[in-house]
């Protein structure tokens, strides 16, 4: 099952208790790559699907910096 924006909103709401200005509000966002490195998210784009009649006409794309600066401590543990 893929994650939706609403899932991310609910997940973050649990950490912040729906309040702005918490410690998590200032955290940097990273993605874990297949090699186990962490890449910082630099940009978020909303893209429209070019497939006519596609059930999901929009998608959110997280763009990373592509620098293998950090290694994930939880790589291949899930």
C-alpha cells in the first residue's frame, strides 16, 4: 500500500499534537536510498499524470539533494 498525503499529515499530527512550533516542526526531511544512505529533501513538486483516465491524476514527488552524506542507522531493519 502506498502512502498518501493525508497519511503523512496524520502521522506528523501525532508527533506535533497538531501544534505548530514543536521540535519536529524544525526537523530536516530525509529519504533512505536503496544503498542505505540518507538524502535530504530539497524540493516537493505536485505533478499531473499524463495518463488519460488514470485513477490518480496527481502525485507528490519529493526531490532530494543526491549527496550520500549520512548512513541510515535502521537500514534493512524493516
